[in-house]
C-alpha cells in the first residue's frame, strides 16, 4: 500500500469525459448535477437505444438565488454592500398566505453555498425564503424540466419531446374529458388541460435502463465504522447485480473461509486488493447507471478514493 494522499474528486474532468447531448435525438432526462468548478448545472440524459449517458451544460446563465421581504431590505443591502458577490433585484411574488402579490428582493449569488449551507451563507444573515432548496432542484423547477421525461436538443436549446399516444388512449381520454367532466367555462377548460397534460406525461414510454447495483465490504475494527474521508480500510469484497442478468462477487483470496465451505458460483477470487479494484471499475465502466446499496455517500466515494491511493 502506498502512502495515503488527499483526494479531491475532479468533477469537471469526469463530466467532460462524457459525451455531449447530440442534436435531434430523443433522450430521457435523469437528473441535474452541479459543477462547483464551473459554477454550472449539467443535465444528465439517458439514451435508451444505445445505453449511453449524455451531459448538457446550462446555457441560460441561471444563478443560485433566494428571496427576502422588504422589511429586511436594509439588512440585505448592508450584506450586499459588504459582500459584492451578491446582486439584489426588486421583483414581485405572490404571498399565498394573504393571496396577493407583494414586493420582494431577489438575492442572486455566484454559487449555492453563498445562499445556504455554511455559517457564512446569506440565509444565516438575513431572513430568507427559498434558501433551503437544493440548487439543482431549483434549476429543474425554474426551467420546467421533469426528470423521467423525454427531451430533444435543437441547436443550443433543450425542448420537450412527446411520443404520440395510442388511438385507444386518445379515445378514452376524449370520452373522459368531454363526457364525464361537466364543468363549463374557464374552470372546466383549465381542468381538462390539466388532465390532458398528465395523460400525455404518463403515457410516454418507460425505457429499460441498463444498470448495475454495487455493494462493497471493507475491513472493520471494533468500535469504528469505515468512512470515505479516511478510506484506510481494505476492500475485501464487491458484489454486482445487473439488469441484464449479470451477477458477480469479487472476493479477496485471504478473506475466503478455510473450513472447506464452497464459494457460490458467482464468486471470483482476487489475489490482491489492486486486482479486485481494477476488475470492479472495469465492470462499472460497462454500465451507464450505477446503483449502490449504502448510498452515494459511501460506496462509490470510498471506491474512488481507495483506487487513487492504492494504484
């Protein structure tokens, strides 16, 4: 084992390694991720035909923000004068408590942590609204983007793409909207449009996502739980189960029982931890989507850090 080194994930390099969303190809929006180095949102798309993950960097100059009411305007302006990274814009929002529009200040910042997440964030200094929403979720909401639906790139724009629904569903929908819903006027029109939108959304095809689930086991000691920050425990086994039927368990040879208990058919012995890690990442690289049993806060960060310091 080599001497441990601090490992900071290179988010930009990893994003740029993935192909950019091509034009004219319907793809499924999976999620949005934030690149702290670029201070940009990346959209993550899945191509169900070729089982490829594509990324698309935000072109709209969207920025993190929150709101504060005019009663806190003086304090907000004092913060903005002292910390010039903040920009204040006067705008209107509907107060649903009193059911009318009110004047508010929109606070724009260069990065999400300037809004919330640290003891020096804006929301810790001034009473704020919408400051506890995760930035990537805020971005999706503002752009009216729905994960799990299809989009297509046209030039520098991402637009919704709807597959046509069957004639049978269209007929049933028409019968529901016009024969069963008796509301007339503007309220009836709004209700029919609401149901139509949901029907079109729910009738879009659901692709078979090619994915692999990963679970790792590491050496432990009494009274101490392993964690990605320290990552000083050896990886002793990694298990895989994939959507295409692939099943595998990589096990360190010196971790195998010596009482004669036979290994399961899916087990494969590895003589060293390095060999185990190399085979693990080779398998992971063959699948566009990786799921973890312990959550992304442990399994994948631990593997990434261990691989770096062991190579």
